[in-house]
């Protein structure tokens, strides 16, 4: 399976470095709470798993399309080979029956495929938009929380130092 992207080891190293950076940036006099660290770690791991699943899904879709195209090609070659054999025996009647049956099959399949594609596409886009909204909401809440912490730390530091004259 040739799925592009970083190896699991590289992704794990990246997550560890990112968590370390987050912990160092959010240090206070007391340190980062374990619950905050857990939430950040959970969010990073979930994001990494979602990204990996998305890559696998794209790979599976590509393989499925390749198999479908190959199977369609083989069936088409077999079908037209049979038509040549029938044509030599029955002629125009077989051609008209085949044309009507093929047209009916084409329209039914096209209708089914279009409905399936549009419903799946719309569902996928809704899910993506919802995921983006949730991700953005989480980031905004985390940023608000971080800004509040920084403001509190600055107030504490200012109170400890008092008025500094330059």
C-alpha cells in the first residue's frame, strides 16, 4: 500500500515536538495543569488520526476507481465481441434489441450514479464544514483561554514589580 505522507514514526516525533513546544509556551510559575496537557495531547492525536484516515480513504477511492475502470473495459470488450458473433448470425434485429437495452441500462445507471454522487458529495461537504467550524471554535476558545492566562500573569508580574520607572 503506497499511501503518501509521513511515516507513523515521523508523525509521532512531530506530535511529541509540538506538545513539548506547547507545554513550554504555556508555562506559568506553577506549570501547565495535567488536564490542560491531556486536552492538548488528545486534540493533536485526534487530528493526526483524522488526517491519516483521510489519506487512506483517498487511496482506497483511487484503487476502487482503477478496479472499476478495468472491469468496465473488460466487460465492454466481451460485450462487443459477443455482438460481433450475434451480428453474423441474427443481424439487424439483434442490433436494435441491444441498442434499446443498452440505452435503458445507460439511463438507469446514469440516474443512479448522479444521485449517489450528489448526495455523497453534499454529505461530505456538510461534514467537512462542520469539522472546520468545530476546529475553529476549539482554537478560538483555546486562544481566549491562553490570552486570559497571559493577561493574568502580566497583572501578577506587574503587581509584584510595582511601578517601574525608566
